C-alpha cells in the first residue's frame, strides 16, 4: 500500500490567468500536487458567455514541454490579429493535460466541448492524476495554463471569417487562447483560489456575431453546442 503524501511531499503551484487576443477576462488557478495527484482549484470570469442561448464552452489545458511562457502578439505570424493555438505553441508547448469537468483528461480530450467548463465565469475544482510529461513540466517550471474561446466580435473581420486550425469545422474564435498563465511554485500553505463545482455559469449577455462569412463559420459551433446540450439532458 502506498503511504499518504506528507506535507513535505506536497507542492503547490499557482497561475494568474491574464487575457490574450483581445479577451477581457481574468482568473487564477491553484494546483496542489501530492505525488501524481493534482487537486486543481480555479476561478475565471469575463469570457465569452453564450452562443445561441447556450453556455459557451471554454476548453482548457495544462500545456508544457516548451518555454513555459504565454505568447505575445509577436507570435501572430499570419497577421490576422489573433495568436491561434498553433502560433502560441512555441511559447507554451503542446497540450499535456485537459482540464475537463468530467471524464478524460488526456490530450485526446483537448477539443471536446462537451466536457469543457462553460459560460462567462467558472469555479472549477477537480482532483486528477497527472501523467509523466505533465509532472516533468511542472517540476521543470515550464507548465502553462491556457483557457480557450474568444468572443468573435472582438476580432478583426478577417479573423472572424477564419476556421480553427485545430478543428476546421469550428470558427477560429472557438479554439484560440483567451486566458494564459504560467504555473509557479508557491510557498507552503499558499492560498487556493476559487470554490464550488466544475459547472460554469452563463451571463445574460448574448454572443452577437457578425454577418456574412462570419456567420457561416459559426454554424458548426452551434451544432456542436446543441449536441452538448442533448448529451447533458437527463434521460
């Protein structure tokens, strides 16, 4: 039997989540690591709230294996005014753990909107097992939290028409980074942030989209969100 972790074996990391790509949100995340078990407590608010009267899903991850940094706008290589996930990868690295509200936490779940926090604000609390790659990034000081999902009305007309490089059936806004923060080791006894369940709460403001090609680019997101609602409905 494995002995329980002692206080000396417990390490706490914290990230301040700052906005990227014209997002207006903010947040913070605390990760308490006992061996390979991570208790994660997070709060964010101010992100895109709803789409077609449904809470906007914000997929989020621990990225690692790179520079351990959040990108600047200098990473926008194609000049559309958005640092997409791929353009930010040299700074924060690939997905190593998906911070889903339930189920799979592997990179394979990285774009699964059905198990992502949803709404403009979220209080997230979950205990999960981290894999070796994520643990290495944490201990090396190069783990980064990235929360995705932008309000497309804040983007340039060009960016509103673009597809996601991760999921081409979705608009660029759906998977581009909105919040980012590097995880830093905290002194013993550091305070955690955020409380409550993993369920996101939506704000009354609607996500008002542009017209023309921008609307066509968001039709697939509407279908996926509808599937999410149906999947979560009681039988």
